[in-house]
C-alpha cells in the first residue's frame, strides 16, 4: 500500500467502517467498532490500541450554562437542575455504566475507543447524537490537549468543541476510565464472522477511497 497520511485513514475509517457496522450492530456498538477499526489500522501499519474512556457531552444550551458562567464551578446538583429547567440544555454521559455477560458478571466499564499517536479516535461518538437537542456527532479524532497522553492518563480531562451545525459550540469532555480489559470478554470483540465481513468490506471501500485521494 502507498503511504497515506494517518488522519486521512482515520477519516476514511470513520466514513466506511461505521456504515458497515450499523448494518449489523446497533449504534451503541463501541466494542465491535473499536475491534474492527484496530484491525483496519493494523493493515495500514498505524500504531493503535484500545483505550477505555468516559465522555461528558453537552449541547449548545449546556455549553452556555457551563462556559458562560451561568452555572458556577461549585454549583450544587439542585442549582444545576434548576438551571436546566429554564433551558433546552442536555448533557450525555458515555462510559459510566457496566455491561454484563451471561450470568450477570460485569465485563466492561467505560466507553471503548482507539488510542493513536495524535489522541483518541472515537469511531462511535455518533451515539451521542440527539436530534431533539440539536446534537449531531460523527466519528472523530480527539487530539491530546496540553501535556499529551501522559497528562490524560494521569487524570487530566481533555476538552473539545464541536459545531452544532449552526456555528454554535457544543462540548465534549473526555477522561480516562482506567486500565480495564474486561471488554475483551464481549461476544462482539474478536474476529467473529460478522466482524470479518465488516472488516473486509470496509477495507475494500477504504482502499478505493484512499487510492482516489492519493492519485
């Protein structure tokens, strides 16, 4: 394969892999999507590994509350809830629950994404989309903030801002969820027959897309 810029590969994976995933899995499919994304990155010799994170994601109304000083940093839960009632503010948490296998044993806490040199490639950030709150997300690279990966693993939250489609900012705050590996017990993790078909179809589309861009 000809050398291709890593970020072009990330973009192509976000476009084509996610489409194939959603033909088989529901939108809440970070485990299968991450596994397939890692397999594709491996074909392009891009260093990558799974990372377990948590997101707090807010729409523009929530952005205004938290970033324009309407809700002070030391606000109580009651104050926050009261401020919410007066607006269309909406905040989503991703990665704060547990999943279970047969028998009820928890196998995963957090939201699974891909760690790459530049930051976190979250191929299922779109599951935070909510039309009623004007929240629209696509698979995205969340670059490391100041201090890089070491600061993030050490507990520093990274923040990114997204346009809601009307040039209004939304926020994504991402934190490290710890060194969990239980997600690999999921039946959606591994080179299963569905995942192999998804990877093969995605690779075909991605290779054509990248070849057209390179040439």
